[in-house]
C-alpha cells in the first residue's frame, strides 16, 4: 500500500496511484506564505531600527509666540486664587469668627452649650490618701522614738 506522502515514482503502474501522488501535501503549500511573512517582519523590524537611529531634531519652542497666544485667548474664568497655606492664612483673617462676634456682643456662645461640673480625679484622691498615710507613719515613728 502506498500513501499519498510517498515520493512519486517515475513509472506509473496504475491510474489511482498517479492521482494520489499528483497532489502536493498541504503542509508545503504554506511554506512560501510563512517565508514571505517572516521576510516582511524582518524587513519591517530593520526599517524601524533604521528610523530609530536617525536624528530627529526638536527645535526650541517660540516662547514669545506662545505667550502672545495665551494672552490673546478669551478667558472664561476671570481670576483664580491658589489654595496655598499663605493665601489660606489671609483668607481666614478676613472671615469673621463667630465666637468673636458673640464676645463683642457680650455673651459667650459656648456657655449655653456646655455645663461645667466639678470632678475629682483618682490621682488627686490617691495623693490625699498617701499624705494621710505618710503623716500617720511619721506620727508612729515619733511616738516610738519617744518611748525608747
């Protein structure tokens, strides 16, 4: 049995074998296409590398013309103030402080909001207890010294 991939013989023995061997294998049809694509890719890569090596001058921009064009442009926004710490400091000075207004009127706005109650800290209580204990210990020591 002879397959279609077998080499072609010079003496045809039957018509069926001849028709099978007349058709070229499909894998070899695309070899030329692949070679062509590889050559095109290589050529394109070489072209890009050649263009990358070329000198491309970038002249200095004409700043006078650019500034003139910027001045001639119609400004939609009339002015802007940058929000820097310095400008914020001055803008805060211009704002009226509500606490100051109340002080000027003679009343304190915070007094109505908070009610001050006295409180005892635990550390203050501990200091008082320790002083009492130290005084008692000194008294006991003094009595012992007097007895001896």
